C-alpha cells in the first residue's frame, strides 16, 4: 500500500489487522492518528478538554496514563464522555492494566521491561482476550529488561527488537493476536 503525499510516498509493509474499540488498524486500513493526554488522569475535566481538542485536530485514538489507583478510578468518568478508543498506558503495575480493562478501556499499553514477571503479562493478556480488548506492546530504551541490558551492554536497536520479539512470542503463545507493537 502506498500513500501519495505532496512530498513523497509512504510505503507500508503488510500487517495484521487488529481492532481497538470500533476502529480497525493495520491491514489495508488507513494509518490512524493517536495522541496522549498530558494532564494527570485524575484531573478529569482537563483530560476531557484535551481529548476534545485532540479529536477536533483529527485524533482517532487517545492514550491516558494509568499509573496509580487515582488514575484508574478516573477512567469510568472519562470513558462515559469520550467517543474515540481509549488506551490505558500502564506503568509497572499490571494490576492497573487489569483494572483499566475492567473499567472498559479499549486497549492497554504494557512494556515488557517494566511490567515484571511473565505471569503478569500473561494475566493481562488473558483479561484482554476475555474482554475482547487490544494490547499495545511498547518498548523503549529506558525500560529494557535487565538481561537484555546485560547482553548488549546498553540500550541498542537490537536490544529493543529482541525485547519486542520476546514479548510477541509470549503473547502469541497465549493464542492472542489483537495486539500492536
């Protein structure tokens, strides 16, 4: 698939289609616009205002931080008033992913380097599968797994790819395919 732009062409590699909320991503679907809110998630009014501004600007998927119980507790109020898919960005505590899914977010973002033991990822995947939700596997240099840091000496592109591939293998081993990286 190629997109004609005034300054060139973007070629896309074939990807698997997934569903986040009511939106289809990947496959032959359009490239989707996603953004993330900056206010503390528990500041519901500020988050909703920013989401509305982002939707007006063309945002199709919104990500909010769910790093503690206050943020998780704000999700029901946010979800009631938002018409686009909501992704919960999880920091360290897999229980926040489970709670976010129970509240009805469309997707959770987990990072294999900071979510902890594999069984925690497995719990999140099981919940997402049971609830028909999506998962985003996020990797970055700041949260690589310790064994990969030891193997490569520091964050490298190869270490990031290996982290992502390990997470993909773990997720697919659970027969779950509604995920993006």
